[in-house]
C-alpha cells in the first residue's frame, strides 16, 4: 500500500512582482523547476527568478486543490494579506 503524500499550496513572487499560486508535494523541487527548467508553469517561465513567499501544508491533493482554487480567486491585496505582507513593490 502506497503512503499518501502531503500536498502543499504555495505562492511565489515572480521577478515582475506578480504572484503565482500552485500545489506540490515537494516545494523545494517545484521552486527549482519554476526557476531552472521547462517543467515550471508557463506563467513563470518569462518571469524568473521566482521566490517562495507562502507555503501552506495540507493533508491531501483534494484539499490542496480546493485551497489553491480559493487563493487564485483572491485579489492581489487579499493575497498579500494572506502572505502577511502589506505590499510587494
């Protein structure tokens, strides 16, 4: 029986100060992919480098996907509040 993986929701700040939200089981690997390979999201490929600014652990893929969807619908201001940053210039 395969052990369930822990899923995380993350937000990265791109070089142009935009925010990208995603999910992964391995945040360190995913940030490397965003910065150094074609496996990163198409959105971040022209906005490198990216920096991890928020990480939230969840219990399963479904929960992480629902949380990612919720966060993606937030305004930039609300995302910054979630991150705990007043603003990113």
